């Protein structure tokens, strides 16, 4: 299940719940998504971020080099990298949905088995994770429709 923030042509914002990204694409292509306020079907998905929690060992394997400058990427290359990263996370990380902060905290505290997870977190959840020193990353989702 995925939840997207949507906006209609009249700037009404609302949430849409879909079985998958592909389910969203199918419904959008068929004009089945409509604004609950004004009923228009001219609706688009707003950009959003996804939160991920990775095992600490993964972070420690990255070499730290202050002199290393990453090569510049074109917009198309950056988008392709984000698409691949999002697909990797979807395939390899456990989706815990809106329970992300709770699960990340349980893993960090040793109450749950160590594993890579992804899901959603509110701003308040992220602030509390930051205050408690619990590592996570916000993964931007590329627009796949353009």
C-alpha cells in the first residue's frame, strides 16, 4: 500500500491510497482519481520523501574522504540513480509503513532484530528520532511520470 499527496488543478490537496505505484499509474491513466472537494480528475502527485533506516555496519563500510568530490551528474543521470535506489529499497528493505519511527527505535534499542526498513514518518517522528540519536535517511522519490 502506498499513500501519495495529491493536488488538483484548483490547488485542493488530498491523500490517495493505492495498492502500489503501478496501481496509482493505472488509475491516473484511466482518469479514475478525482478531487474529493471539486470532483475534477485533473490531479497530479506531489513530490514527497521516504524515510529509510539502515544497519550501522552499512554506514561504517563507506570510506570517508574529505578530498573526494563526486562527479557531476546530469538531471537524467540523477533521476536514473534515484529510480534505481528507490527500486532497491523497495525490493531489499522491509516496508513498515507509518510504523517507521517505532520500528527504527525498536531496532536501535535492541528490542527488534537488526534489519533494513523503509516507511513513512511525520516531521514530529523525525525530530524525535534526531533527538534520540537514531540514524535514518530521507530518500527523495523521483517523479516517474515526466
